[in-house]
C-alpha cells in the first residue's frame, strides 16, 4: 500500500489556488512529470469527469485516465484511476492559512503484481516528486502565473 500526503503553504487566496490546481489543463504546467493532459468529457470538471494524462515516472512513459469522484470547489478534489498501470487515488484539499492557502496533495494506491514489489520503493519517490510539484505550483501562483 502506498499512502503519501504532502502539503505546502501558498501565499495566494484559497479560491485562486484551488481554481488553478483543480483545472486539469494546468497539470502539465505544475506537475513535474506530467507532459500532457486531455479532457475526455465535455463541460466543467466535476464528479464523473475523466481526464487522460501522459507522464514519465521511473524512466517510463505512463498513460492513465483519472475520473473525478468528488469535487467541492475551493475545498476538495478526489480523483481515481479509471485506467492505468495500478489503482491510485489522488486528493487535493485547500484550507485558509493566515492570508494564504495550505494545500495538501495525497496519493494512495494498492499496487499489485510487479507494481506491488515496486510499491515498496514508490512512497519515498512519490513524496519527493509531489514536493517538487507543490513547490512548482507555489512558484507559479506566487509569481502571478
């Protein structure tokens, strides 16, 4: 089982941070390993929305689809893999923090087969990568995009 939570304080209003981070079109801008995102469902994001991502992790290109399962604008977003190398759930939460925003990014999954063995090494790597992602998001938003 992989269960990683990472958080950062971003000196921007919660509504701004949440709107930017929840928009899958912005994912390649702030996720270090995501190179492409493509909406598979029309309209605004919400429960049932699907997005295809292409990322590079551990030297391999990964293609996977996330489905939005919970979305409370400005507060919480939960996505689960609908298709991909192993089941994963990613969650974002945003809370006010002294004039800024505390964003928590969580990744939880249960790898199986070869991925189960790799899972032993994945948590520290995911933690390291999500710290980079959140730092990049902070830099973008605090610089005014």
